[in-house]
């Protein structure tokens, strides 16, 4: 079983085989960033010889990862040829998000396009891990079938969960909002799967949402931002210089359990006054005088969105209140890490027009450097599916960062 995250550094080549794999990764990365591109321009961009580029390109064409694209606009040097582009159907990833308010599975192709999406909305809190994971396994089975129908070879399955993930053991240690402790999610999913899956890996949903934003959200690949994912719970993924910052044990980013009111309401984690208790969806709905989320997020969000759009005072004040608490948490992150961009995901993306101003106000007064280094606050480009898309992109990212890696038997 492989681990998903490929945000680590690239291996240093040590022998001829490694050099070739390294060069293949370089060629593919250049197509991703600059493509469609001719072989000649590829050689100039990578510093590799035309011969090396030619033979690596042949291998990548054979592997189905590249395709020939039109006629290159060569500028006189060498014979005219065809440009090289990524082959969207060359590989796909399956991502599934298990969350408090429902389950979502997607199939994403090599170009990052969502080719299949299926959801099972509804509150998962009282169903128990076995029932929830059985449903998740069904969604992944169906996604794998959809990929097969589309003739997309699936590289791997990514699983996003709302809690602390032990990446080494691939166990969900704790998900306070689901009430789960020490659940071997992948083992259970494998047992419930109808057919064997390709390599699967587990990660925290806010981490995967941040990686999804980084890879497919149009951000500077070497940039820094914090993605704050809002739902019943609140999580964050911290991206520093183009890499996800997980912390020493991989448990970082638990912004939702940052204390913003030491004597505030009790949290499901056992502490008091955690950010998600005063900025999460349940709090916003209660403050707005609306029924708590018991079905899908869409069902819970619809009356809230209708109320803020109608400028109903209580709803607008509830969202502004959440924004101010969120601002306290976000300001702490900006003071610590000096990120210049805060991306709001989950329901915070839907509520962005009403969160934006009060959040910005708190951030500008609480961030020491704000007068000289303004912080940009923006909604997530991938919307509410960011975690599922990030989960699907993870195995693809691992593939493109080492496209000629020898196949490792899984099982
Ligand atoms: Zn808490």
C-alpha cells in the first residue's frame, strides 16, 4: 500500500534508472506547467538533450500519459513536429470524502477534470462507523465502475476523513464530530469493497482540500496559504512555499480546536470554547434561529443562504459573529506563519460574501504585520468538493512526480 502524499521533496537521482525516472518527472512536469509544448522547446526548458527528451517522451506516450497535440509552432529550429500535451484519459484518481453531513466520491482525470461525481447526503453522526464506511465503499465501487466505463485507468483511491489521521498506520485516530476513535478506515473499506481496489490511502479532509486547492485551484505552485474548511467542524490546511505543513506527527491544522473563548461552550473534543463551537455550521444555524443540520449540508444551508440574501438581520449577524471568531483563529495562523492568503472552503465558501468583511476587519486589527503586508481572503476555487478532489488528485500527483516508477504489487 502506498502513501498518497507526494508533496515531499523529489528524490535525488543515484543511478541510471533513477536519473531516467527523475528526467521523466521533469518532462511531465514541464508539460503540466508549459504544455502543449514541442520536443525542441521541452529540451530548451529542461536542459536535457533532444535525444533524451525524445526517448523519454516515447516512453510517456507508450504509458498513455502524453499525447501528440496538433502541429507545433516550431520557429525554424529542427523539423516541425507535433506538440506534446497531457493525455487526460491516461490515468484517473478516485477520491471519497467521509464527512459529518454526507459522503461524496469523484473520479478525476489526469487534467484535473471531474469525470464522475456521486454523493450520499445526510447526517452520518448516528449511523456508526460500520454503516458509514459500508456506504463509502459502495460509492467507491460505483466510482471505479464509472471510471472503467469511461476507459480511465485508476491509479489509486484517496480517502478524506474529518479527524486526526495517523499517516504511518493509516488509522483515523479521532474524529470528534463523528464520535469515532481509532478506526482502521482503509482496512474496513477494503473488507466492504465488492472488488479489489487499486492502492488506497487515508488523509485528513482539510489537508486534502488544501492540496486540491494547491494543485487545481490556480494558486502559485510555490505559494503559501491557509485553507480553512468550514462545516459542522472547522479544519485547516497550511501550505507553506508550495508544501503542505502537516506537523511532526501529521496532526497539524486543527484550527477548529483552537481556543477562542476559554469559558465558551463545551466542544465534542472535551475542551471548551473551541473555534468550531462558535464558528461552525451548527453554531451559525442556532444563532440565526434556524433548525440544526440534520440532513445534507445543502438542506441546512438553503434557509440560511435565503435569509442572508434577504438581508435578515439575525442571520446576517450570525454569519458575522462566526466570521469574527474565525478571524481570531485566522489571525493567529497569520501571525505564526506569515501566509499572505486565506482561502475559505466548505460552507465558508458559500457564505463568503457575508463572512468577508467582518473577517477581514478582525484579521487586519489582530495581525501585527497587516498594515505592511495585507492578507488576501478568498473563497476556495474547488468549492465544497475540494477534499474529495484533493483525495482523487493525490495518487495522480504521485504518478506524475515519478511516472516511470516500477509498478509495486499491492496486496
Ligand atoms: Zn474542540
